[in-house]
C-alpha cells in the first residue's frame, strides 16, 4: 500500500470515528447519568482559560555498543494562549512570543505543524496527533558538531507523524478525565477506571542527506540511511486514577501499555531495508491542581512513547512526544434561566 493511500485511509478512519462518537455523545448528554458524589458536570457552563505550555518531539537513533544514541529534537516554542471548552468541544489558541523564545540562535529554528487533538466523551479517551516539525538539533550540545559550543542543527531533517488512539473508560460514572485536563468538570472524590482500546501510527523521519552526521557515522549501523518510515498498530490496556484531597485538590495519573505490530522501511542509496516486528508503546497522562465549581488552577502533562525496530540494528528506534501545560480556568454559567 502506498504511503499516500495509507494516510488517506487513516485520516478517513480517524475523522469518521470522531464524528460518530461526537454525535452519539451529543444525543446522550442529557441522558448520561453520573454519580454526583464523585464528580460534578457543568453542561451549561462555558470554561475559559489562559495557559502556558510547551510541546516536545524527539527521535532517537540507536548506536553501536559504546556510543550514545543520537537524539534529534525539535526546538518547539514556549507558548502562551487562551482557550474555551463548552460541553464536549474545546478550542485553544497559543502563540510563541519572541520575548520568551530566544534560543533559536543556539538550537536552530523548527517550523511546521504540531496538532494534537484530545477528546473526552465520558465513555472514551481519544487522542489524534498530526505532528510535522522541520528543523531539528542533536542534544547534547557539541555532539557531532564541528564546534563543541554549538548544537548540531539540521534544517532539512523533518518528522511527519499521524496517530490515532481510542480507549474505553468503563467507570465513566465515577471517574472524569475532563476534570483534570479540560477543567470543565469537578472531581470531588477519589476514583479510577480501567482502560482498554487500540491505536495506530504512521510516521516518516527523513533528511536531504544521511541522517547520521558524517563525523560519527562509523559508530552507527544506520549510516547512509536518508529516511525511516513505519506503520504501527495494536491493542492496549491501562488504568487511570484521580486522588482527591478535601474535595478540591487533586492528583491524576493515567498509564496505558500497548503491544504493537510494526512495519519499518529504511531507505538508503544502497537500497531499502524492510522489517516487521512486535514492540511496546505507552501513553502517559498526569495532572495536579485545584478545582471547584467556579475556578480551576492546574498543570498537566501528556505524552506517548513508541519503539520500532529497523533492519539495520537490533536496537529499537525510540520516538517520544508530549505536551506540558499550566493553566487557570473560570467557569461561566450560560443558562439564562434563574
């Protein structure tokens, strides 16, 4: 199957599933019965927030014995922004102001799209990723660089990652993801829920020339490789739990482990290398803060980590990505009836 056909199919599957879930949730929003002793819902309130946060994207190329793995990292901007949530729908707009992002001279400039969509209808936790950074540097400073005081930066190196994950939340009557992340609900009593579902990812890492810098090629089995692409699909199970103290202060944690089937293709001038294998992946979400029927103050982190094995090395490529955010939110009553 061609990459373009696979991508169209993946995007169609994701969009169709989201539309179906959103429509079903809209029909059920008045019928859904939760346990108010555990959390409160605010269907007629508009939640407005201000936030600051940063995203992270990494690509680790495994080395031979005795060498460190190459860590390509995107130089994402620290963003400040505003957002709103009403019922199932959220919109956030952030901007990376130059006054708080002045490291492009040392780490280079990353361009491109980074879209992460997280939907939490009460029965599901859904994550959609469209990550397309271009321009990445190697961490730590000086590694592979002709000047030990500078980072090795490649403006041509880019990553394209499309991902979709959907997990069922059986204990939806007592546990709320929205309380910690969207902040339009209030978890008043500790509760948790098992999680089960599946996810699929399609990704490409490429450069105009070999991904391994010439100065260190002898230490890496991927020398000469200009592109690595993969498709990864499989089921997963996990657990989410929110610890609540004095009704208002909370700590939320969620971990999902997946068993994935991967197909990896490595491209080089000498010819392509393909390999199929099984490997794990994880999705982690955590948050803490203060919540009430009017105000919410908190921070959360969401990340996923994927391991895929190419034919050039017995060690896995490692691809972690995530988001960290601090936010303050206020709930406003939209019901005009008194």
